[in-house]
């Protein structure tokens, strides 16, 4: 009977961003050496983000995609405030958010006045 060895524990690395999510903050995050690790799960806590700039969102989405394309690592975004999630509803960045059920508001909400 062959010996069974459990898989090694997954290396979980956590980062936290706050304030304004812009290109400079994402580039600083990308320069950190932890991204070059072997197989790992990366968690980026966005609970303290107050404003998301389009360039920052695009760069963070690109970073997540590049890391996952290596095939060994996974990226999870956690804690993005609901108000920001709603503004980013169709952005590719939200594909990496850990709670997709929180991405949508009330389906019966009456929209604002129409100009039609």
C-alpha cells in the first residue's frame, strides 16, 4: 500500500490597500517581492479603499490576471466597500472579488428618472 503524504499547506500572503486606489499604489504593490513566490494564494484587503481611479482599477485587474496566468497562484480581493462594488459592477477587477453575491443591489430597486 503506497504511503500518502498530504499536500503542503498553501502559502497565503495578505496585502492591504487604503485610501485612493490609483496607478501609483498598484505599481508599488506590484514591486513587492512576495509576488515572485512559488504557489500561493494572495489576498488583497480593500476594505480601507475610499476612492477607485479607473487607472488603478485597470492596473490591479491586470496584476491579478498576470499572477493567475502563471498557473500556480490565485488572487482574491476582499473587503471592497459595497458602494464601490456597485460603481465597478462590470469592471474585470470584480472577477477576483471573493464575494460576488454582494456585487449587485436590490433587483427590485426603482431606477432614477428616465430621460426617454
